[in-house]
């Protein structure tokens, strides 16, 4: 999962462990571990806290690249969402119908 790789990369860049990120962001350690393994659903407010603690833009943390539509200093997702949003991504497989 891309998010897990990005969390790991930014933590390593700061010399942090997941435990340290949990302390700095206020997001529980089991939640962060779930994100790095792709086993936990995302909570946008918690993801913002992690991005803030790591001092990286939310889009870059989530997708591994800067947001091409974002103007410097603005964060589009802040304006779009208010409250708690959970994102869950699952692989969808096409099954052939047997007759």
C-alpha cells in the first residue's frame, strides 16, 4: 500500500519509529501499524495529524507525490471535507459467470 510506504519513508527521514510518530501525532500506534500494513481503514482527521507531525502535505503522504492541482500553501482536502471521513480501498476482482 502506498500510504504505508510513505509513512515508513517519512519516519525514516526523521529518524522516527512508528511509536514516536504515534506520540507526536496523537494517533494510536495500532492504527498506524494497520495503515502501514493496509489492514485498517483511514480516518481523515487522523491522517491530517500524521501529516502535520511529519511536516508533509497530506496529498504527498497519501499518494507519494505533490498534488498537481494544489497551489503552494493551500490544502484542497481541508476545504472539501469537514468532520470524520473513512476511506477504504479494496481490490475488486471480476468473476466469470459459469453456466
